[in-house]
């Protein structure tokens, strides 16, 4: 385990209230931090190991992200790709490119959608290409309808088509919003629900926000020393915390319980920022 070992029995106390509704709002900042630290120590595993195990079990592994520059999460993703050679066949992307994406083994940066024109994201794609994964943009083209229900339907259809090959194993790098199991009224179901409704086995990993960009609550309280994945089914405090910043619309409706795992990263400031 790559986090500090627990020094109090807080995690046992959290387990004792597993059957009750856990109100993290009533906990002090210090108690929340201690619970998170101990849940991570008890249940957290090396992030890459969790991804590899999920690919053995499920045909689609969805890795959530935020579409921001300077992402330590995407830097880690670039390091992950060589370790997935022979384990994943495709890297599916929440991209709809209108023109050629690669020139040989290198992504054509200016052909990426504007929200993905970040150095860390390009490095992720280049690493996947070099590692032998088929990089597959599955979103609608940028000049098509951006209506969310249509986009989710299109992405689910494209991934289903990839899975017609019985040997296919798909790593889907996509915004965290598309991992949600609770549909937004105006958007309908997200990709994960559409795939599961079709009988596709899917694991979901929330990709933690970089705290220097827009701070998420967990980042204030705890960061590991190296990337870990924590299964939310085992971690009642983490499971009942919100993953949006309190100032964001719908904050109270976005809980980590919607995802199978939370990927936690060490605190890191990108060299692309002062």
C-alpha cells in the first residue's frame, strides 16, 4: 500500500455504520481526513493493478477525467499505456475528430478538439499508439450535434461496434460526467448505463481533479504518495462524499457512490503552469 498506515480505528467505526445513512456533512474536517486516509490504506490498491484486474474482468473500463490542461491524471495515463499492452486492445476517446488524428505514431495536435488540446492529453494518445492500442475516437464529430443524449447514444453505439470482436477489451478515456449512473433529466442516461443495459460488463474509475485547477473536496483532505484506486463499495466515507466543488451546480447530487473506483493522485503542479 502506498499511503500512510492508519493510526486510529476510524475505518472500523465507519464500517460499523455501513448499514446506516452516512452524513459526512456532520463530520469535522479532521475526522473526514482521518477516515479517508484510513479507508485508502485499508482498501486502496496500486492504480495500474486495479485497471489491469478490471480489464481481465470487464470488456470496457471507463477512466474518467476533467478536460483541463496540466493534468497529473493524464500524465499518469501516458505512463500506464505501455503496461496495458496485450491487456487492452483499444483506447476509446471522447473525441469526434473531423480529420486525421495521427501522423505516424504522433498525434496531430491541432487536429484535436479544442478542449483536448493539452500536452498531457496528447502524450496519453501518443503513448497508447506506441503501445499498440488502437486509438478510436467514438464521440460525434465536432461539427455535428453536441446534444448530450445524442452524444451518449453515439459513443455507446461505437463501443458496442468495437466489441463485436470477441477479443476486444476497451479502455474508454472520457469525462467523469459520462460515468454517472443517475441520469440528468435533460440529458437522459449516460454511456455507462447504456452499455450495461446492453449486457456489457463495465468498470468505472473516477479520475481525480487536479487541485490547483478547481479544487474538489477530497483534495483538501487527503492525497496519497503515489496513484491508488479505492473501491467505493468498501469505503463508506469516500462513497458518500461529493465529487464536485461546492460552488458547482448540482454539487449535492454528484457522489462518488456512482463510480466503482476513485483514482487518487499525489498532489502535483504541472510544469506548464506557474
